[in-house]
C-alpha cells in the first residue's frame, strides 16, 4: 500500500510538471498560441489533451481518497481482530500472536509473566446483570492498562483471565505493577456502585526460577497460572 501511494504521488507530480510545461508553451509563447488558435485541428487536439489531463487529476485524487478510506477500514478491521470487544484491550488472538514469537525458542532472560483472574465476575453478573458484568470487565481492563504504564503487554486471555507479559524487565517491576494495580482497583471499588471487583493473580519471573525448568514461554505462563491458586482473593 505504501508503494502504491508512492507511485501515485510520482504520477501526480509528473502530471503537474506536464501541465505547467503545457501552460508555459501555449500561454506564454505568442507564436505557439497563435499557431494553435489558427489551426482548428491542433486546437481540438489540445482541448482533448487538456480534458484528458483534467480527468487524470480527478481520478488521481479519487485514488488517493479511496486509498485513504481503505487504510482506515484496514485499521478498524485490525483493531476489531486484535482487540477484545468488551475489555478494549488485546484479545486472545493478540495474546497468542505474542506468545507464538517465543514458541520453539529458549526463554529470554529477564522475562516475567503475571496471570490474573477476575474471580467474582459470575457473581457480578448474577447480582447486577450482564451489562454491569461487562462494565466491570471494562473497568478491570482499563485499570490493568493504566497500571501497566506501557511497561508490559496486557491482554484478555479469554473469559475472566488476563495476562501481563514483561520483556527485558526486573523482577521488582512485577511487584510494582501489582501494587499499583491493587491501589487503583481499590480506588475503583471505592467509587463504583457495582459489586467490588475481586481478583487473584500469580507471577513468574524467568531469572528467579532456575529450579523450575522454565525453558519456554509456555512454562513461564503455566508457572504463573499455577500460582494463582496459591494466593488469596484481593
């Protein structure tokens, strides 16, 4: 698409040069202008060429408009494909796409993972209705995104489970993230009228777990997921 835009731009520049050159030859040179005016056949040809140039400009600008519209549609489709419709953060497909980058390769050092369960979403749905349940998921996701502050990948890994993947990080960054997230969830629970959000999480960090044989990304995620069930609700 970028190449097409480049070629269309070159084409537009050439048309502009040809048009300006034609104007210069016909309008600024008295002999040429007189010759064209006196010869009806040449005049007709010039008019037809000018009409062709005008139509070329019109179709070029139409191409630019259509390409711009197409890019917007592709961007929207890309967002739909990669973002969870309720949570507004990357969906399972996006999570899997990131994870697949590491499949079959040794786990990089200084990589961390946090798996988080929104544990009382079923209760919220029963008490306040599905609409409030979806709202709770959105609030939970927004709070995760805010706590991440661009330091890690945040995604909804399906259902009530969320994942945070840290690349090239320190172990204390995982703790700082969860402390920040917990503080912000407490603020959300204090302000919102819905049933307070409850969650559990498990964290794993590659460099600190040499005895756990974390040889791949799936081991890291599984280790973090297993630790969910060893922690109390928050």
